[in-house]
C-alpha cells in the first residue's frame, strides 16, 4: 500500500474542503434529530451529526449547529435554542432516515419540518418543543450553555444539554428494559452522501435538493396514508423540487398502457405496489406521474 501522504493546513484551505475531510474522516457519527420552538412557538425540526453523549450524572449530550459556510448565517435550531433554552433530541433509526434527511432542507423560518417530513408531533412532559413520535428514543433537554467556537462560516456552536426526561419505545427494549440494539436499528452519518446502518453496514442517501423539496405534505392523502408505501418511500417522494406537468403525465401514460389500465380499473393495491416499485428503482419522477394520474 502507498504510504505517501497529502498534508493540508486548515488555515490555508477553503472551509468546504476542510469540512469534507473532517466529515469523511470522523465517523460514523450519531445523529441528533433536534426539535425546537422559536420565540413565537413555531416548531422546527432538523438533524445534526456533530453530536454525542458526554455525561450520565447529570445526563448531558452535546451537539453543534455549524454556521453556514456559504453565507455565515446561523441555523434556525441555534436561534431557537438561544431564544428558549429548550430542545428535544430524537434518535434516528433506519425506518425514518429518508424522512429525516428531507428535514435538513433549508426551509424558510416558520416552515414546519414535522409536516414537510411527514412526522407526528408528540407533546413533551417537561419542555415545550415536541417529540418525534416515530423516533425510538427521545430526550427532553434543558440547555445548560451554548459555546460559540468562532464567528466565521463553518464555525460550530456547542449546545450543552441536560436531559430531563427520557422516552423509550417499548418495541426496542429487552425483557429487562435494556436496549436491544438490533431492534433499535440506528443509523449514523459518514462523509458526503453516505450513512451507515448499525446492524447492516453502509448505504447511500442522497442529500435533499439544494432547492426546496416539496415535502411529504404535498403527496395526495390516498398515497400519503398508503398501507403499501413506507416512511422512506414518502421521504423520497417529498424530496422532489416539482411535480410532473399534465403533459408529462399524459406522455407517460401513452407509453405505458398497462399502467393506464390499472388506473381505469381502479386497481388501487396494484397501483400502490407499482408506485413503490418505481421508487425502489430510483424512478421517483415516474412514481409521481402515476400518483397524479
């Protein structure tokens, strides 16, 4: 193996490159799926992979919303925490990873990522931000301190949180109430678009669009509440920038007489299965055409 090295001085390297090297080198990183409220009580939900547990007595976790490299602005999560001093940190398992990824889109302030991601709000017991009902573990937290690590784009902000209430789904527990890691099925971040599944290895999840994904809330209810489509399927459908036009739908059906017949005969189960197949083939555009047809 070639033992030669490329040596980099972070002070003379652009931030995007340094970030790419660090996020690709340090992993897998657990994900803090952070739920907050702004000063007006509007919900916000976003994932952060600069995160870990640092104490059990008192129970303390720390995560870091990084200042945006492109324009040096701060994340809504950080703004909300400074305003309210509260956060709920939800764990992320494989069943919800696509929906979680969708919420990392830079929606405008006030946009409810619970709705965009298709998640269910669960009222907390001690703090005001909502819990994510789909998350297998939820930590209600009071913020002890926020430590700014710099003022430039890419600088982190250590949010030091004391856990005041822990919620565990019974389905992930052994008989003695310890956590069954196989049932928990956590995922973690690697570099670029890569994630790793704790029980199965690595898989790839494309980042949300640079432009706004339309969100799970834009999927027609017949399909949003489908017994066939999973949360991951809905997350992929919600991460499109636009839905197909009427002309595109017509052209698609003209080239797929068998699918047109499914619609005409109202074969709902077969229709949902076909939509799922198209999504699994990474053909989300045609899946949308079939849904809207």
